[in-house]
C-alpha cells in the first residue's frame, strides 16, 4: 500500500467514527425523550395498570444504571490498579476481558462502551492525556485523595 491508500482508509474510518458519534448522541436524546414519554403516558393509566408498567419501567432503568455503574466501577478499578501507568481505551478493554468482565449484555462493541465510559469520567476520577493522536487515561490518585480528605474534613466539622 502507498500513502494515498492509508490516507483514504483513515479518512473513511474517521468519517465513520464521526457518524457513529452523531448516532450515539441522537440515540441518547431519543432515549431521554422516550423515558419522558413513557412516564407521562404511565401517569394517564388507571392505578392497576400504572403499577405494572411502573415496575417494568423501573426494572429497565435499574438494569441500565447497574450496567453503567458496573462498567464504570470496573474501569476505575483497572485504572487504580495500573496507576501510575497510562492506559488507552483498548488497553482498558483488554484488561477487562482478561479479568472476565461480561460484555455480552452490551449493545455496542466493548471498545465503544469502554471509550464512552472513560470519556464520561470526571476529572477528579481520572486524568487524560493525548499521545500520537491516542487518548490515554490514568487514575487521578492525587485529586481523588484530596477530595476524600476534603469530604472527611467536612464531615468532621459537621460533627463538632
């Protein structure tokens, strides 16, 4: 292959990635609208039917929240264990797979789920840096310790 082939391949891949990012955003907006619609419609049902649909809706929301929380906590644990080493999303995914993390319930590919979760982590949880066009992450041990100390001191002040 020559350079022009690589440029063409990368251009196509970048366009596809941008399209997927737009689709993900659109899906999140649609999911939010559906949640609002479902809750508004449930409230119009007779009491007997309302409870059944509320239970089903709560079950779906709980499974979604548990899945997101489970992946987030597992990713944080991987980064905490690897500290001070920087890891890319692919390296985090590989470590999750090696540890036996179950990705079968996820709609998107494991790398997409890991990448999305990493991007959503807060600055006090992780640090990020870019090297050669690839973002790498590591557990923000110092910031995490500072926050924990501040929270503990705040609780101690409240107890006085």
